[in-house]
C-alpha cells in the first residue's frame, strides 16, 4: 500500500511538473497578440510596389492589369493630351500617391515611382503608415489588412472622379436614392464569390457597359420620324466625365433599292450629347441619369416613297473629332417605308 501510494505521489508530482512545463512551453509559443494600430514592423510586411500583391492575389492582379486604372500613366491618349506629362498637374490622379495620405474626396498628390503601375493597389489600399486597408480586418492574412469601411464608399471614387462632376451627377440621380453606388455598377460582386468584387472597372471602353446605359426608341408618324434616347443605366450623365466624350444620334434615308455600305453614303447628325471644353460655345447637352431626350426629323418629299429605307443609329465617340464610323455603334433602328 505504502509503496503504491509513494509511487502514486511521485507519478502525480511528475504529471504536475509535466503540466507546468507544457503550460510554460505553450505560453512562450503562443503568437504575439494581434498587431496594434502601428506602422509596419517585423511581423507586418512593408509594401513598396503593387507587384508584391501579385503572388497572393493573382486573380485580382489579373483583373486590375486589364483595367484603365493600371494604364493611367502609360495610356498613349493621356500622354498625348498631357504633352507627355510635361503638364505636371495631370500626374496627381494618373500616377497618385496613396489617397488615404491626403484624405478621400480631396485631390491626391503625385508620386515619382513605378510609372507602369498607374492607379495601383497601393493608391487605394495603403494607409499613410504603410498598413493595408480592406473592408474587413484579417490578422492572419499575409498582408494583415485593417478594416476601413470608407474603402467601399463613393468618396473613395470622388477623390479622382469629380473633376467634371461625375460624382455630383450620381448624387442627383435616381440610383443614389436607391443606394446603388459606383461600385454596384463598376466593381460588381463576382457571382458565386461573396465579397469578391471585380477590379476591371469597365466603362466607356467596353461595348456592353455602354449599351447598358442607353435605350434608343424610334417611331413613325406620317412623314416624321420620332426619336427618343433614354439614359436608363448610367448612374450619372451620358456621356460623363472626360469632355471629349460624345454620344451622337445619326440617321440616313436611302432611296428604294439603293445599295449602301455600312457608312456610305454618310449619316446626318440629329443630335450630340456632350459637355463642351471650357471656352467652347454652347451649353452642356449630356443626358442626366433617368432622363429621356426627344427629337425628330422629316422624310424629304423626294424620298417619301414605298421601299425607301430609314436608318437611325446611336453612337458613342471617345473623342468628338473622329468620323462616325470610328465610334462604337450602340444601337441601330431600320425601317423600309410601306
Ligand atoms: C503573403 C500573401 C499576401 C500578400 C503578399 C498580400 N496579401 Fe492581401 N490577403 C492575403 C490573404 C490570405 C487574405 C485573406 C483572404 C482573401 O481575402 O483573399 C488577404 C486579404 C486582403 C484584403 C481583403 C480584406 C477584406 O476586406 O477581406 C485586401 C484589401 C488585401 N489583402 C490587399 C492586399 C494588397 C493591396 C497587397 C499588396 C500590397 C496584398 N494584399 C498582399 C494574403 C496576402
Ligand atoms: C482630378 C483627377 C485628374 C486629373 C488632375 C487629371 N485627370 Fe485625366 N482622368 C481622370 C479620370 C478619373 C479619368 C477617367 C474618366 C474618363 O475616362 O472619362 C481620366 C481620363 C483621362 C483621359 C482619357 C483616357 C482614355 O483612354 O480615353 C485622358 C486623355 C486624360 N484623362 C488626360 C488628362 C490630362 C491631359 C490631364 C492634365 C491636364 C489630366 N488628365 C488630369 C482624372 C484626372
Ligand atoms: C487615384 C485616382 C482614382 C481613384 C481613387 C479612382 N479612379 Fe477610376 N480612374 C482614374 C483614372 C486616372 C482613370 C483613367 C485612366 C486612363 O484611362 O488612362 C480612371 C478610369 C476609370 C473608369 C473608366 C474605365 C474605362 O474603361 O473608360 C472607371 C469606370 C473608373 N475609373 C471607376 C472608378 C471607381 C468606381 C472608383 C472607386 C471605387 C475609382 N474609379 C477610383 C483614377 C481614379
Ligand atoms: C447604375 C449603374 C452606374 C452607376 C451607379 C455609376 N455608373 Fe459610371 N457608368 C455606367 C455606365 C452604363 C457607363 C457607360 C456610359 C457612360 O459613359 O455614361 C458608365 C461610365 C463611367 C465612366 C467612364 C467615362 C468615360 O469617359 O470613360 C466613369 C469614369 C464612371 N462611369 C464613373 C462612375 C463613378 C465615379 C460613379 C459613382 C459616383 C459611377 N460611375 C456610378 C454605370 C454606372
Ligand atoms: C481604384 C481603387 C482600387 C484599386 C486600384 C485596387 N482596389 Fe482592391 N478594392 C477597392 C475597393 C473599393 C474594394 C472594396 C469594395 C467593396 O467591397 O465595396 C476593394 C477590395 C479589395 C479586396 C477584397 C476582396 C474583393 O475582391 O473585393 C482585395 C483582396 C483587394 N481589393 C485587393 C487589391 C489588389 C491586390 C489590387 C491591385 C492589383 C487592388 N485591390 C487595386 C479599390 C481598389
């Protein structure tokens, strides 16, 4: 009995010691408490280029690389108009420092590095102390992002996208009242991947996006053709932003049996939606979100014949100085007169 209890006590002591040892081992091995709100340190990587995001966020990198944000500084159109960035002010939004440095909805500062990265991951996601900002904090992820709900706000886009009142136009639109924001349309959630938003930011260089903006309606009343254009799908004016964008309504009437090529004979312009350059004559004729423009034209006497063909087209022009056929053809309406 005695020897057994002696063995029991020694076993118990051994177990206790083991437990204590394990406890100490565990205490020294638990990871340090979550990083506080401080600048990058040994456990938080310092990011100096968007290329460093590529290995862990390959899909987002892929999308962003194809976006106009990625080419903001290398885009030949921008280089041409800015005199190869000899106009220094153009750099602010086309090669920006992280926008949280200067604050949202305020003009960003230009950076002098990584010209091939344009409006990059760091421009939108980096805090002045180098910490990465996301919608949620993820202390275990390699980049240890902190939560910053303003990342998903309209003010983020307004930082660069209100030079020509696109954000103000949105604020006055029916979409703003319904809570449909820039991101709902330009950074939509990827189906089947909740929380993943496309970084392609499709806009005026994408035909499907342009087509989703407008409805072309045409009717016949005697010898008059009635035309309607509705801005049904843009959360701002159509066209918006750059003053060189234009949307044109054009038409032509071909005599019965006439053989016509796609753009020959040429079309006549019925109307142009555009915000003119500063100093240009004429009012701003952009079509506000949710509104409908109405116009009409007469079929000339000599063409009021059975078999004459009437064509109406809606075109989007990236610059107003090009020929009709260089624009994007959004919609066409055609009728052979009875
Ligand atoms: C070592 C791998 C790694 C690197 C490098 C990395 N990340 Fe992450 N990041 C992750 C992981 C893992 C997650 C969590 C899973 C996810 O959301 O994809 C994450 C999540 C995020 C989030 C989302 C937070 C949220 O709202 O859910 C953002 C934003 C982010 N990273 C930005 C960046 C940026 C910008 C860079 C480059 C400067 C970068 N990351 C570099 C691994 C990394
Ligand atoms: C306040 C921010 C800001 C500044 C400053 C700025 N831009 Fe832009 N720029 C933008 C935004 C935002 C867009 C995208 C809007 C659009 O495409 O209509 C853009 C688009 C453009 C485009 C169209 C690119 C294309 O492929 O069609 C050109 C060209 C351009 N900018 C030239 C310039 C020039 C030249 C300057 C300097 C005189 C300048 N920008 C200064 C924000 C800015
Ligand atoms: C740091 C400045 C900046 C911020 C912030 C920014 N953009 Fe841009 N954005 C630009 C510039 C500059 C361009 C034009 C680049 C070019 O074409 O050369 C552009 C172009 C675009 C385009 C036009 C793409 C095309 O193909 O014509 C869309 C759409 C767009 N941005 C949406 C957004 C949205 C939505 C947000 C907010 C989530 C946002 N941007 C935030 C600077 C910015
Ligand atoms: C309801 C959907 C919707 C919302 C909301 C919306 N957009 Fe758009 N956006 C469009 C469509 C459609 C187009 C193409 C037609 C056009 O240019 O107006 C477009 C075009 C653009 C372009 C391209 C202009 C160019 O010249 O290349 C920019 C930049 C842009 N939007 C920025 C924004 C910003 C910033 C916001 C928020 C303040 C916003 N959009 C809100 C649908 C939307
Ligand atoms: C023009 C600003 C802008 C740029 C440039 C940008 N992002 Fe984002 N990113 C956002 C916004 C805004 C959100 C959150 C949208 C929301 O949820 O409302 C976001 C969300 C994310 C998320 C969370 C998950 C998801 O898919 O939405 C990750 C991860 C991320 N970005 C990584 C990156 C990386 C990596 C790059 C560069 C390759 C990059 N971002 C470039 C604005 C930007």
